[in-house]
């Protein structure tokens, strides 16, 4: 996420953070580097101009002269202004005081509205809500069927009928009230480009159902084009928030850094992967930290809390104390890590780790190979790897579709891990919360 921008900014800040003193010329040189980095990231040029002016004003003023480490202070000022640019604070979904809360999803065809509707429904169901997915796209062939299939895949209530788009939405809300659904997500029609017919239909729906939120769904990888389209939607319809899709594949960050400043509406959600649980609420301060290569430990902890089975973690802690860590335990931990998302995206959240891993092959398929190898072992072999001789290694390799060399490497690594666990178990566990997943 935002790899190109992060790399350019790191180079700029590296030149100034190592210096004991900074003069105005040094600051202006740094601002020039930042300006180029932001423009190359496809950030709106007006936004860049104002942003640089705000940072420079603070960096050459008293804020900087009072600092013990001027270079670090410039980075701090940049971070503060970046958080402000992204929206200052987290803006949660606005809920209706009288259920159901109605969320109207709008955007162009191909932006990911339908998938994001499913992700949003799943996210809020996990928080105790009772969502209803509504297919209101009557123009795109098989659009209704697509949402129906998606809804079935996550066991989510689904509604549509053969009326026009406005009446589908109106009837869906009546249905939600009858069935006591407290969140209605309207997946409206998109087009390949903006046209008057699309806008008229969306205005009609909004006027009829009076949604709590109108979320514009934008493909983050389209950069400035996403901002331009969002501006038109905002002028014609009036949107209350933005949801950015495919943010995990956006190396530049132009849309994320421009859209709040241009539209004056907050980014509320971001799609960070293909899976239906790959959605995050947007937090400006966390995103700024990621852009600066400082990780995002809060999001990492939240992901862990959602996926880690703390009862199993307690059992693992006891096994660590008794030095009984086996391949079965390792497999269980592996499955929990996989639930948290792609390995590369997890490592990016750890402060100081993402930058050091640039260029290194981080292969999620390696985890699948390890899982296949362990699954090809017998229970006895998992619990006592020392019995795995030559013939057993050949059998495991055949069963897992790997080579004997792969088996040897894993067994060697596991033996080293067991030695580490043995040493670790002799240390005091004081300070760790009970059930902490070590």
C-alpha cells in the first residue's frame, strides 16, 4: 500500500533527520522533494500546493526553532498535516435513531460497489447488527444475481423485486421494518461513465428513501480520475462519505490523499483485499503512519483480536511452559495467522518492519506448503517429529505435493523453533496478560 510514495518520502526525510541543524534552505529543499513525491503519487496539484504551504509555514517558524532535533520535528509537522489532510479524525457510519439505518452505495460500474456492499454487511453483522442486502441495479445484466450469490456465500439476507430502482429500495425498507433488520445496504446501478439517466435515478432513490449515508465507492487505483468522478457525484447527488476499494494494490495513494480535501467529505471505509472480510474503517492517523513507513500496530492488534482464539492461546501458553510445542500447535497458529490476511500486508503494519522487507520475497504460498506438509503427517509424526525417517519423509512429500528437501527444511526449522521455545519457557512470563498469544 502506497509503496512508491513511502519510498520517496523516506529518502527525503533521511536527508534531514540526521542533521543537527536545519536552515530555511534545507527546509525548502525538503519541501521540494515532498512536492515531487506527492505529485508523482497523483495527488491533486491544488491539494499539494496547499499542503506544502501549510507544512513549510510551520517548519520555518517557531515550531522548528524550538525543537531539539529539527529534522525529526519536520517529520512530526508533516505527519500532523498529513493526518489533517486525510480528515483529522475517524468518522464512523452515521446510524439512524429510528431503525433501519439505510446506506446507499453509489459509484461507477467496476468500482467494486457490489463486493463492498457484501463486505460492509459482514462487518456490521460481526458487530451485532442485522443487515439486509438490496439489489437495486436494474440495468447491468446479472447484477441482481451477482449480489444474491454474494449474499448466499456469507449467509446474508437479500432482497429485490421486478419494480424500478426507486421502488425496489422503498419496498426493501418496508421489508426490513417487517423483518426487524436494522441496517439496509442499497447496491445501486453504476455506469461505465457519468450520464444524466444514472444521476436522475440516484436522485430519485435518495429523495424517496432518505438514506442516513450516501457512500461513494471509488477504485483507489484510478487516482485523480476517482476524485474527479466523486466530485461530480457530490455536486449532483450529495454524498456523505467515501469508500475506497483496492487500496491494498494502490502503490501511489493519489485518491486517498486528495479526495477528502477536494470533496470535504470523510473517507469512511477502505477495501484492503479480495476476501469479504478485507475491509477496514478509515482512521486518518493510522493511514498517515502507514504512509510514513511507521506501521499501524493498532490495526494489527484489532485484526488479532478478531481472529485469535484466546482459549487456544491459553492452552498454548501452558504447553510452552511445559516445553510441549508440537507440529499440531504450529499448524493451529498458522491457521490463525492466515485468517488475519496476507502475510505481506500484516508485516507492513508492524512498525519498522515493512521498509526492511522491501525487495524480499514474501510468499503466502510458503504458508500453504507448510500447511500441506503438516496435514500429510500422521498424528504421531506431528507430536513426535523425531520418528520421521527417510521413508516417512518420502511419503509426506508425495502426500503434500512437495519435495523431500522441503520436508528436511521444515523439520530443521521446527527443531530450531523448539530450542527457542525451550529457552523461552525458562524466562519469566510476568507482565503478559493471561491468554496472551505468544
